[in-house]
């Protein structure tokens, strides 16, 4: 039976997931990383795309990678991953010259189907799930429909970035209107460590209401320089 951890909040969820994954692998555990929202496809890990795959086929692929590497990332590639165009403008012989370059945006993936997720979870000792979005912001309070915690999770880790401290709500927070309501402040308010505690408490309350008895952990993420 796998041990499942969902990560919510802002300011370091993905980094926390990969750090925890490395620690579990060092303990000899097989670790699968996935999401119930969106994540970037990693460049340095084996990624398994669940599109158009049966539960049996996907489970077989995950089991093979876990046996070989001890860790894999699994999800459904988004169909709207697109190329972006970059224009570099310079002077050439007195005329404006425009060079057009194309590059791929980092690919994102979304959640597997519930049947797929249930199937592949059985192959890992530990499953780490990113279960909340934050648009690269350091702090957050959830909207009514958030977070997207997997119902079979054993634990929820609530992450807030300590680099949010000293920044204004409007600058460093995702869902700033929700943050203003939770803290009873305006957008110019400069966040404190105590404010992050309040935002974490909002998550704890929501998780406790939705999943009575669910274990939670508060984690303050320190961003590396």
C-alpha cells in the first residue's frame, strides 16, 4: 500500500516534492510524482505520458521505470502546449533587422484519470502529488474550489515561501483577493511570518472540513539564492 502526500499552498511546492522524492529514494523507496492540477514536465526525470493508455499499460510502464530508477513522473501531457515566438530587433546597415526565433515553452502536464491514478499508485511505495496552483507566487489563500487534494492522500503538506515576507500582498500572493480577506488587509500590506501562519490555518481548516482527520504539515520554504 503506497503512502500518498498531497502538496498545497505556494512558494515552493514543486521544489519540496523533488527534495522529498530524493530523500525517499535514498531510503530505498520507489517514488512516483504526479499532479491533480498542472506541473512542468521535468527535464532530468523519466516522464510517462498517460494519454490514450489503459490502466494496465500505464501501470506496467510505471512499474518498469520505478524498478529501474526508483522514481518516475507521470501525468497527462496538455494538448495546448504551444510554441512561442521571440523577436530580436537590431540595427543592420542603418536598417532595422528583425530575427524571428521559435522556442518551445516548457511542457506542462495535468492529472491522470482517477482510474489511472488509482492503478499506478499501487506500484509506488510513496506517491507525491502537487495539488494546488500558485502561478509562481510565494504565498496564497485558496479559492472556494481549491485545493485539489487527492481523496486517498495520507497527508497534506501546506507550503508557503518565506521569501514572501516583506513583500506586498498584491506583489507576492496568488489569489490576492482571498489573501486580503483572510488577513483583513489591503493589497499594500507587507506580509509577515505571522501572516503566513494565518494563511496556512485557512488551508488546515478547509482540509479538515473536507477530509476529517487528515494529517497536515506546515512547511516554510526557503528559496535558494
